[in-house]
């Protein structure tokens, strides 16, 4: 089995990230359209993935707040780009993106947020990394591939993050992990190492925090 903790995330960084996220974290704003984006003043790390994959829950886990990003049982709840500021003074922003691939959403709504996300990803100068979340129960699905292709084309580096690892058996998790890692190797902008997380159990969260900090700080 490959390493769970990527080698570029030393313990000092994990500790630095722990302290940063234990400090000030504020919801900044919710942008339903591009004209409402905040000024590009700080490095940003975005969270994307299919509807219900656990984006908001992961942001809650990373920031150690129960409900800073709304997590819901109703798929498609997050339909705007939600910005959170981390640090005092502010060091970085997290962006909770609308989920994709929700079959029941009206076509017009889907098209609207696809365009919002695409334009954001292509044009956001301060965007340092995107976390592409993949459900441990499902692995990479066609809408994920579409997202990954878009990021490859935009040359926006991304990390693949398995979510809800607590929901599957160890053997199943390992099979999904291997399959997703194999897929990652086919994508030019994807990190080869995966993050395996559970927002529910706290698994992989400390390392993900460190990765976010490392990504935000890189130039
Ligand atoms: N067991 C378990 N459930 C989780 C985990 N993360 C999220 N969930 C559940 O999955 C559901 C969806 O989580 P959200 O965080 O709202 O997902 P989202 O990706 O933000 O969804 P949208 O905003 O609708 O796209 C909720 O019922 C969460 O409680 C996890 O690590 N383990
Ligand atoms: Mg959400």
C-alpha cells in the first residue's frame, strides 16, 4: 500500500496547519455569480466534487467548526461559491464550490453552475489548488472525469481526496484507492498521491490541513 501521508508534508507543517486552522476562521461571502467574487487578495484553495460527496463536511472538519460550511442531506444544497477566510491576519481562503453531477437538478441550473465553476477555475489568479473530492463508496464517475479534464486543461493543479472512508470496508477502500490512484496518473494536473479522509471520524484531516497550507503558500 502506498503512503497515506504525502512526503512533502512534514510534521512541522502539520503542526503549523493545526495551529492555523484552530485559530480564526470566518465565513466571508457567498457568490451566486461571478460579479460577486471577493477581490483576489489572498491565496485560495477550492473544494469541488459531486453533489453530496462531502465538500461542506470536509471544510467543517478541516476548520474544526461544526457547521461553518452548511452540510446537508439534501444534494445540491451548495449552489454558490462560498468563501471562508483562515488566519488572523488572513493567510488563505477556502472555497466551497457547488456540487456537480446531481441528476435531479434542472438542466438550466446545472448549466449555470457549470459555467460559474468553469469560469472561476480558469480565471482565478489566486487559486493555488483544487481539492477534487471522490466518494470512497463510488470512486471516479463520469462527472468527476469531466471536472478533472477541465482542470487539466486549465492547468489548475488538483489533489484527489477520498471522502467518507468510514463508510466502506478496508478492502473496498483499498480497491477504490488503487483505482483512483491509477486514474490520477492519467491526468497531467493531478497529484499522484491521494488523501483518504473521513470528516466523520477525523481520518486524514490533519494531513489535508497541511496540504492546504502548503498549497496556499506555494508560488
Ligand atoms: N459517514 C460519513 N458521512 C459523511 C462524511 N462526510 C459527509 N457525510 C455526509 O454526507 C452528506 C453530504 O455531505 P455534504 O458535506 O453536505 O456534501 P456536499 O458535497 O457539500 O454536498 P452539496 O453541497 O450538496 O454538493 C451529509 O449527510 C453528511 O453528513 C463522512 O466522512 N462520513
Ligand atoms: Mg455543500
